[in-house]
């Protein structure tokens, strides 16, 4: 196995003494995603994401685990439960976290809240000598793949339903204090066919997510102070103008990405053939909302005006 490239796990490998590699679904610079089978329940399949422990700048998988764990928080008996940064290893009686005395309650809350829609559910996570991994819900095709397969402009009805689904998922992420920072069709997927989640869209890949709410010195939640200049994070086609200008990203920047995704469902984006970041940014600035959304409902134009 290479120390620096994508993690290569041969078919048949058992990870975490439970998950057998069935096939590779895809890979990036340092990470790879596999379809896995539960060896104790052969009808149960999941997705396993593995990332090398030798990634320059550190692995982002721990942040994804944190986001997936935190996103299951909901109001319980009228009190919203917020979880601090901690790591949990499911699948064994031993759970490791920064506050082990409260681990039992939090584990029970997670167990009871499993199954919320619009985000994949974290099943198991762990660390090996050469890589770390997490096992999560196996989903269906991404929105990007579906658009390529269909090969035609979506109807206004489809555009509307997709928008409602994505916004619901993004709201869950924002409600627990994270911004995604890389929303695009490839990071949105339908559920697996013949499952209750099939008609839901799910938000994926929290590797670039960032907390915008932190616990202050008074132990109360507060907005994180924005940096005067931030590194570029995202995808040039779908990111906001503020992101191009290396401003600190907030919730509104995620919403701009959603807007661009929805606009693309009804036709090509004006900057779709441009390659340079600067050119794309300038085109976004020049494009009027009514031109960008000329094939979309007037409500989306109003949405764009509101974001601005």
C-alpha cells in the first residue's frame, strides 16, 4: 500500500473485523471510497471511506467524522444538545472521547437519533497503521452523475424538488454550526434504490467543512470571528464571489453554491466553458440574476437578490 497515494484495499479485505471490501467506488488524491459488506449480515452493505495517515497537512477524515456525528443532534425534550469535538469508534464496547464520563449518554443519544434524512449516517470509524477510515450509509448516484445520464435540461418541477431537498440538508448542517464550503452536484446523492431513502437527496463530503459557531470563554456559543483573508476552498464553478476573493465563508456562501447548482439544472452556467478562476469570478460579477436564472421560476431570482 502506498503511503502517499490513494488507499488501495484489495477486494475481500476485512476492515474493522466487520466490513469486507466488495469493490472500489471512486478515489481522490489520497482517499478512496469502497462498497463494503457486513460479514455478520451479508444483506447489509455500506460505504467505506479510507484516507492515508500521511496526507500533507493532515487528514480531513477526522473532521468529516466530527461533522457526521454532530449533525445528528436535535432538540431532545426541548433542549438542543451540542457536542464538542470528540472522536468515537463505533462497533466495539470501548468508545474513546475527550470526555469519557459523558460518553455513555452521548452514545445512547446517537443510537436513538440514527436515521435522520438528507445526510449519510455514520456507522463506524477507526484508525489503522497506514490509514484511517469511516463506514457510512451506502447511497445511490450523485446529482452530477444523474445529470450526465439523463443528458437533458430538468423540468421546473424537478428543479424545485431538488432545491427543497438540498436546502433541507444544508439547513441541518448550518443548524449545528458548520458550513460545507464545497457544495456541488458531485456532493449530493440520492438514496439507494429500493430503500426508504431513495427519494431523498443527501449532502456528502464534509472534508472542507468549517465550524462557524464556537464555544466562547464564557462557555456560551458564539459566532467564530472571521479571518481577514482565507485560503480558497471549494469548486470554482459553484463557489460564491466572496470565495473567489478569499473571504471567510459563511452560510450565505453555501446558499450561493446551491443557487448555481439549481441554475445549471435549467441550462448551462454562463461561465461553464471558462477555466481560469479570475475569468470565472469576473463572469459571475457581470451576470445579472435574471439572465442567470432566465429559465427558472421568478422566486429564484428573488432568492438571489436576497442573498446579495
